């Protein structure tokens, strides 16, 4: 009994040692894999991580050197061109379109024969027979040789055509989406452009208000020194001056922030030194008028994002054909050819073999999965078509809203200009009356505050008008409104 149990016990010990060694080795491997990977030590503690290496940039921002010279200004068209050249969004949409084009080429490859080559090498021992057919030993034999297989799909009830059409519509959708990205980037940089111009104009207006507050303080000091005004007038005027100075400092910081936002929208570093002139003082109100019906018609035909959704709907419809063909018969040509060389003692020969024929494949039963695949494809196509129709209604609403938004912006420009003229005259009269000793300092400061508000409203109305024109152009499917409405920056005045 003892002798019979030893082998089993020995095998168990060996098995236990092997299992233990494998566990130790596995644990060591896992610990090595986990080494250097930190984990949180507590819910309220940060993980000690090494900052990853910065991703190398594949390109440097494209910026004409002459635009960085002191005194150089940017026109709107230049700003948009630089943004489109540098934007990672346009590069990404460009890459997606190129990828879709390659996918279309891949799908068209199904119309060509498929040829595969192979090479075989093997060595085996085969029985060696005597004259009576009895084995007398084994003989090593080496076999090797090339082989080729040809497969050519002849007919599949539109399966290939459906996939090619699906890929073609996907390419069209990617192309339209690239155009939409260009439009979106252009409109985004236009908004940032006018925001910066507006902030600069507001800063200039705030400095005018500061100068007027300084003039009011000087007038109050003059009257106080002459004994015709109390110290209260001086204090009120000094308070208004401090408020005006504080406003200038706040807007000055906003200008720098918006300049960085514009540079970022252009695909440039936020700290790049640039200037883009000033907000145009004259607004071409009558040059931006157009019939809303024509704009809606342009949007229904020219909006690239709407066209992209329509292409997606057509892609979904083509997908129905390719899915339906998967459940139908297909006919293909199959051909094979090979040559095998045999090397053995006393044997040096080769054997050629080939075959060709037609293969008919008929799907019989897949658990009704093919039926449900077709049903799902049809429903997906209906959803894509409904989404395109819904977005078309949204596009029409955007054009309608943008058109009357421009009408409102036009009226606000006229009204704000009239308000500015009236407030300017009122401030001049109040200042003259105060200097003559007829008016009060409160009347003067009230008139100056009204003038400051009127200036800010007039500047904002001009900026809103330009943005409204850009928005309407974007919503109607146009790329560059600046050429139509002559939006250019004013050149810097030499001091």
C-alpha cells in the first residue's frame, strides 16, 4: 500500500509545487504590470501623477508676417482667412471627408476580382511499401509550392451597389459637413471680431466720458474757488470722475480678454500681439436688405449642414438595399491553381492542380435575423428622413428670425444715433449752464451720464447690426457677408 501510494503523493506534491510556482509567477507578473500606476489613497486626496509629455504640434499657425508689424491692421476677410487656415475644426472635418473618400474607394473594390496568393512548405514521414504493398519503413518527404485563389462576385441582387451608394452618400455628407464647419468657423470668428471691435469702441467712449468728468470737476473747482459753489459740488464731481476712471479700467481689461478670444478663434496663441482697427463709424444699412423669401429659398438649397443631413438620409436609404441583399442568393466565380514539389530519397517531381467553377450561395434560415435587419434598416432610414425634414423647418425658422433680427438691429442703429445726437446736445447745454452759474452740478452729471449711456448704446447697436448681418448670412447658407456689405476696418490714424 505504501509503495502504491508514493507515486500519487509524489504527483500531488509536484502538482502543488507547480501550482504554487504559477501563482507566484502570475502574482509577480501582475505586480510588475501594476507597478508605477498610482491610485487614489483617499476620497479627499489627489493622485500623485507625472504630467504627460506635451503633444508635438504638426503645424505652426499660419500668420502673414506683415500683419505683425506695428501699425498693421486686420480686415474682416483677412481674419476669416487666417481662422480657416489655422482652425483644428476645419482640419478635422477635412480629414473625415478624406476618410470617407477612401471608404468609398474600398467599397468599389467589391466590383473587382479578389486574388489571394499562398506558399506551402511541409515535411512528413510517409510509409514506404514493398512490392507486395506491405510497409517496410518510413520515408521523409518534403512538399512545397505556390498556390493562387481567385474569387469574383458576379451577382448579388444589388448588395455591392447598395454599399457603394451608402459610402458615396456618406462622402457627400462628410463634404457638406466640412462646408458647414467652414461656415461655423467663419461666423464664430466674425462674432469674436465684432466683440473685440465693440470693446475697443466702448473703451474710447469711456475715455471720452472720463474727459468730460474731468471737465466737470475743473468747472466745479473754478466755481468753488470763485465762491459761487459749495464743496459739495466738488465732491460730487470728483466722485463722478472716479467712477468714470473705474469704468475705463474695467473695459480696458475686457478689451485684452476679447483680443485673446479673437486670437484663439483665429487658431492663434491668445498672447499674440495683433490689432484689427476699429468699429466702422458708418453702417451701410440700405445695402443689407433682401427679401426674406429669397433668403429662405437660399437656405433650403445652400445650407451645408442641412444638405449633410439629407445625404445621411440617402445613406440610410441605400443601407436598406445592402442589408436586403444579405438575405438573397449570390453567384460567384471560384478558381484555384497550385503546384506542389515533392522531395524525397529517389523522388523529385511536382504535381499541378487547378479547379474552376460557379458557386451559388443561398441563405436559407438565420433565425429571422435577416428579416429584422431589413426592418431595422427601413426604420433607421425613416428616422433619418424625418430628422432632415425637422432640421429644414429649423433652418427656415433661423432665417426668419435672423431676418427680422436684422430689421430690428437696423432700426436700433437709427434710434441710437438720434439718441446720441440729442444726449450730446443736452450735455453741452448743461455744461454751459453750469459754467455760467445757472445750472446745478447734478444736472450736469445727469446729462453726462445720459450721454455715456447713449454712446454705449449706439456702439452696441452698430456692433449688433454687423453681427446680425453675419448671422443672417450664415443662416441662409452664405459664407462671406463682408464682400456683400462692405465691412472693412478703418485704418489707424497716424498720430
